[in-house]
């Protein structure tokens, strides 16, 4: 066999081997980048989850405050009704008293 042919026969697999090595190295780098991206996405998901939890707690606090305001409004409405009833009662009593006072006759001095 001719040494040139032998060198060509050996050179082609060596070149292919070097090309394969470069491809494997490139694939390794790409996989490393993918792993890094997945870690960043995972971190973002964790941050979103934490923010959602905080938001949920805030909404819960708002709900409690709204419930308390509703309860106070109902209590105020009941007090207004009681005050109106008391005012009506006082007006009725004043009218009765006025009638009673008119029944008395006072002599002039």
C-alpha cells in the first residue's frame, strides 16, 4: 500500500474524530447553557410563587377589612334606626304633654 494512501486513510478518520470531538464539546456547552436556563426559569417560578403568596395574603387582609367595614355599617344603620325611633317617641311624648298642659286652667292673678 502506498504511504500516501495509508496517510489519507488514517487522516480521514482522525479528521472525523476531531470533528466529532468538537461536536461533542459544542453539545456539552449547549447542554450547560440549557441547564443554566432551566435553573433561571426555576428561580423565576419560585419568585412568582412567593409574589402570588404575598398577593393572596394581601387580598385576605383586604377581605377582613371589608368585612369589618360592613359590620360597622350595619351597626351604624341599627343605631340610626334606634335614634329615629327614640326621636319619634320623644315627639309623641311632647305632643301628649302639650295636650295635658292645655287641660290645666290657670287663673290670672
